């Protein structure tokens, strides 16, 4: 018999998986964002009669495919349908009688791609180890993060509001799946981690989660309303419609997605701050917007002032994040010394700072140095700043670095962006990860990393000392996990006051 559980909207029938776990897929946590709800905050889903089949993934948020070569390296799934504000639950306790820790996964994809319904995000390993695991889908691109400036009085950050609606569903329903609504850890990677950085600063998210694990993203990626208005206005111009929500909502989705792709190509080809504001450095047209309503302050500033002082964090990045964007694309060998210095200056690095990087990596090519600097600016420094802020507020912060380099592309990828995700999920065998990982990723590293995330969700302690401004302990997940104390300290210090 397939197990049946009851949510506030109705009963769902799941499927039994490996290790005695049970999965319930495609459970709506909000109404379909269509018609008048397309550019509106999420509304509660309708109730249903009878038992809803929850044996297969449901629709995913509309998105354009990844551009080559990322389409070959980053797994993606696209399931059509309007009811894509759904989530999936894996539990070891289909009786609903336990009170287990809960983890909620927020997927990445530059706020324009990705899905909580990837097979690589299968939560069976978490459920096997005593955690109720939830993955969710949320609105992406313009439908999730559009803002048109002072005249746009509608709420911004609809994608973040979707995530909050998913967390409210967890609060209200997860006990039926054996989860403890008072022990919720939200975790995510890339744009998912950046989303969590924003949630830490959003009043509406307060109390919905108690711990947070952020991989390759923190609280530094958000746009001002002015920058968001520049982007929204240019999107409307590409579509040939007035820059209003009703006019954009009338555009068919396939045309909107094509215009978003063109917008991102234009930004990459001409990253001029006069055209794109802060996004000229982030190279992501759609991001959380500091609209003073849903997101009252820049997340990094708000967290530094204590908005999340009651939330313990686990935060970090991969050693060679930015190589994912320079090696497969062929950009790395094209970077000249002049381009390197211009890029470093755009990030705010002084000429003396550039000399310090050159000394730290003797023999590195300009492309390799640019990847080092961009990795620090995009990922490493935001992670450390979040850990420092939480430590100052009395919360526990744990920092990690993932350092195992996969073999594809001659090993030149290094420990690049996204390579850590299958290790956290203990899901190395998923074929979607093979192009990035190769054929023989080390299972013992997945055992170690996955166990740390489970321990953090269960006890608040992943198994190494907390990070502090005077004891900068970092867990290094390389071929053999080790501890490092204040690694790259001289490079970190370069960015004080800058990042």
C-alpha cells in the first residue's frame, strides 16, 4: 500500500523509496500564478477532495534553457504546467508520529534557471539519516524578481515571497510528515543561498527557520530599486510594451523568456553600470530588490545589525568557484593583463591589491588570476562577512571550503561552482552530475560532507569549531577533510571596507 498523509488542503498519496523512506511529490503550497496572480504575491492553494496522487514531480517554473556550454554541465529539468508553485517531501516516518529535524532546499540558477525537481536533489539520503527533506519551486526571472521603479507599487521579490509561502506550508504541515516545525534548516546553493541571505533580512520570514546553510552565496547580492528599474525598463523595451506590470503580464511567457535571454546577453556583452546599475558586476539581471517593503534593507547591512541573530549559519564556497564561468566558455586564455586589471579595478581592488594577488599565485595566468579575484568577490568574501556578522551577534557560524577538483576538461575546472552540491545530497550516482563530476567522484567525501549537513540540521553543530573574528576556523572538504585557521588571511584583509 502507498502511504497516505493529510495536509491542511487535503490528503496526498506518496511512494516508497530506498532505505525505507517515503516521498510525496508535487504538493501545491500556493495557487497557480496565472491570470491576475501572474505578477502578484502568492495566494494559498485551493483544497481538494479525495486523495491527491503525489508520486511524480509536478510542473516547474518557466525558464529558458541554459546557454552552451552550461547546458552540458549543469543539470536542468523543465516540466510544463501552470501549477508550478509546488514542493516535494522525503520522510523516514510516513506515520507522522516522529518529530524530526527538517531541511528545506532552495535551488540555484542565477534567479532565472533551476528547479527543486531535479533528480539530483532527491532527498532519500537525508530521509535515510533521520531528516525530513523538502525541495520547492519558486518563480524565476522577471516573474519572480521584476521591479519597475517608484511608480511600481506592487510588491517586489515575488520569488522570495514564494519561498516564504513554502516555508509557511512547512510550518503548518510538516508535522504530518514526521517533521518538527520548530527545527527547520533552510539550505541552498548559488542563487538559492543568495535567496537565503535575503530571507535572513526579511520580516515576513522571521521565525520560519532556525538554522541556515548557504553554499556559494550569502547576503551581498541584491539590487537597489534604481538598478532594478533600469533592467525592467529595458526588458519592456525589448518586448515593445510599456514598462508596467499589466502590460508585461499580457506578454506570452515564451516571448518573455526569450527577451530575458536577450537581456542577459546584452548585459554580458556590455556590462556598463550606466545601463544596469549594480547588476553590471553581478551579471544577473534578476535578483532580490531592496524595495523597502518586502526587503527593507540591503541584506548584508540588515544581518550585520542583528536581524538574524537567532539563526545559526553554515556558510562557505568552493575553492575555484569562478572557473566554471571562465574555463568551459574558453574565456580563461583570452584574458589579458589589461583585462585582468580592469576587472580587478571594477571590483574595487587597488593596484597594490592586484600585486598582492600576483604574489599569492606566482606563475598564474591572467585568466587564472581573474578567476581567483572573482571567486573572492562573488563568493568567498560574502560568506566570510556573513559568518563574521553572525559571530558578532552571538549566533554560531561555521565556515567551510570545498576543494576537491573534478577531472573533466583536463582538471582545469578545479573545485568550481556547483561541484559540491551532489556531495551534500550524497547523490554522486545521479547521471545529471556526471558531466561536471566525472565518473569516479570520491564517495568518502560525500559521506563526510553529507554527514556534516545532517549534523548541523540535527544539533546545530556540523563537527568543527565555530568561526569567529579571532579564531577563523574553516573546514576544508578536499580529498581528506582538514581544518584550516585563517586561510588566505592576507587576501581577506585586502577587501576590508570594500566587500
